[in-house]
C-alpha cells in the first residue's frame, strides 16, 4: 500500500431541520392548540482514530465530505430525525488544521478518539414552543441552523518508538531491513527512500519496539531544500532519535549538521534522547574507525550488512526506551 501523510478535504456538516407549524385537529377537539414538532439536528463531520490504519491514502481521494441534514418536525410534537454523522477514520498521530487560517483543531493519538471538525446545525423549534396566554395559535416556527463548512488539512505524524535520522545513503533503510525484516527500497543513490517506512524490531523475551525510517535529510532542509521539511514532522512523535552516520564520512561534522537541521526546524526536538550509530563499519580495516570522535551521546559502531554489533545496538536502544518510559511514569506520579 502506498503511504500518504497529507490530505486536504472540504467538509460540510448537515443543516438542522425546520420546526413544524401545526395545530391539533381531532373530531372532538375543535380548537386544539399548536403541536408542531422540532426539527432534527444536522449530522456532524467527525475524525476518529483507528489503530489499524497507518496512512491517509483513502482520504486523498475524498475531496468533498458531507453529513446529512436533520429532518423537519412533524405534527403531534414529533421531532424530526437527526442527520447521520459522517465519520472519517484516520491513523493515530493525525493532526487536523483549518486550511485557511492554519488553526490547529486537534490531534488524534488514541484508538477511537474523536474530534468534531464540522458541527451540524441545530434543528428549529416547532410552533408549540411559542404558545402563550396572549398568543394561543402561533403560526411560526424556527428554521434549522446551517451546518458548519470548512476546508481542513490533515497531516500524519508517524507514531514510532525510534526515528532514524541521517543524510541520504547513511544506511537507514538497510538497518531497518536487517533489524525488522521490512523491505524498504535500497540503493546507492540519494533519496532512495521517498516515504517513511515502519518496522517492528523483536528482541529476546518478547520485547519489541517500532522503528521509523525517515527519508534522508540534507543541509538546509528546514528551508525547503531537497525533500524539504515535509518529513521532519514524523520525528516529532518518536521517543528516541537514532542518528546514523557512515564511517566513510566525517562523523562529527555530519552529526552536528543533522543536529543543526533539527534545531532549525524545532528546537525542542533536541530534548529527545539520542543515540549515534556509525554505519558501514565493514568498510573499515578490522572494523576499527580511522578517526577520533568527541560526541556526548552513546555511540555504537555497526554494520548492517554483516551483522556487526547489531544485537548491541538493539539492547542500547531498548535501554534508552526504558529510561524514557521510567521518566514518563515518574512525571505522571508527580502530577497526581
């Protein structure tokens, strides 16, 4: 299935039904009072989280979405039927904006979580609501309200435990394939990966974590160069960032250049825990790095092609993720 992380849709909620103007008419009640019922409410347009989905592809082909209108009220104070809601199912990590103002309407992070993105109009009141001692035969009722209309933009930020961060050809796709069995496209030219890929990594004792291969970043990506920032948002939802630099490059320079791009996009990304994997060590003599490095995060030298230090890297990632989870629980405890 193709991956899609953006959709733009014009949504229209249902309008409310009109209230009824009606009077009670029975054989032995010649002067029955007003009994016009209320109109039904219009249907809402709703986003609902679905943990089984991982792409917005289906919504890319739905440019116009409408909920149904409420029905008009009837005699004997009968209320019109409410319009049916239109529910759009989206993957977890979906963020919705108002297209014209860029106002953030909400984010879906849990299964079956819902956000009303266009509210249906309320139904009008029937004429029986307007009876009084001075007007016992009101001949008017309310019209239903119009439903909301707006154009929305939905962006998907991948939910993954670990995000791979590196320049093109750093070996990210090869690593994901070797660790998880995922089958991303792999080749020795820039931008082989044009869309994010997810893989589930399995360790002994039934331990697992999810890793996301983000398309390669280039310098000044935050200014729109290369593939621009369209994929940097996927890093926002990762608990741990695994930086990857080839052993054949200047490791310190490349690592700091990657940090600069993330900082230029969003400074708080640098608050996330980080690991550095120096890749393609099989191309070094006796798997020994020919350069000295001074980097203040844990470093693991690996070769996905030969399996060198792959188990060590998995355990290092797992340890960092456990630290993240412990910090989260401790923070929740303090808030209680």
